């Protein structure tokens, strides 16, 4: 089929205009999905850690349980906070709640999006010996 010469290359120009938007959308979806996966992994690890803290009354065991539960993630750079730090049976603990909070620095893989490292947080709370 014969096309007039003035329409020649119009598809290439349209593709060049749409391609950056399409790539930005796809990369954004991939980064958001990865961040969501890390967030759910951190929340699950915090719940597993607080379960150990509430039942065994050991902060070091709770930290180890959280690290084991978040196995695909490297929690070396993360902050794992266990409250109460002295254990559930320490004097002056009025609330009777154990809390494990994991703060993880999440970095984007693509490098195309203009965002710095994001801190994702997973938190779990459970009644001591409950």
C-alpha cells in the first residue's frame, strides 16, 4: 500500500514521544512491587520476632528470629528495636506489651526515579506471655 511521503516517519516520532512515559510507568510499577514485597517481609519478620519475645522473654532470641524470618533480606544495615529491652518480666513494665520494630533502608534498583533511599518499617506488637 502506498503512503504519502509526508506521513513517512510519523510512527517513529510517536514512538519516541511515548517510549519515555511507558518506560517510566513500567519501572515505577517494578520498583513499587519490590518495595511492597520488602515491606510485607519486614512486617512478617517483626511479627515473628515479637512472638518469640512475648513467649521466651529474650530480646536476643527475638532479634535472631526476625533475622531468620527475613532471610532473603540482608538485615545487617537495618535497625531492629525490641521493647521492653529488659524483657517482659522486668520491674516497672506496666503495659505488658512486647514490640519489635525493624527499620530497613530500601534503595531503588533502577536509578531512573529521582528518589533517595526510603526507610521501610515493619512493626509487631504482642502481649507478654499471652
